[in-house]
């Protein structure tokens, strides 16, 4: 299963997990953060229904239109 939004192409991002000991930074570990993808049934311009994997930002944009 692909973890890519079919509308905007959004994929995973790299983020740093910062380990602290009191006030100093001990070390930084990079970890991937996944996109919040949902399976949604969408109607296209012709009125046909199709299933797509969309990120929540794209779902909000489609509801607003």
C-alpha cells in the first residue's frame, strides 16, 4: 500500500525527536512522520464514484467546495 495522497502527492516527512537531560540537549534521533491518509469515495466531473486515498487537508478542501 502506498502512503501517498492521490490528490496532492503528500508523503512522509522527517522529524527530529529531541532527548533532553535537564536543560541540555542529549541527542537527536530522526524519525519519519506518516501522512494522515483516509480512504474516501469521491465523485469526479462525469458523476462517477471512485475510491481514493486522500490526506485530511485535501478532504477539508473538497468539503469546502
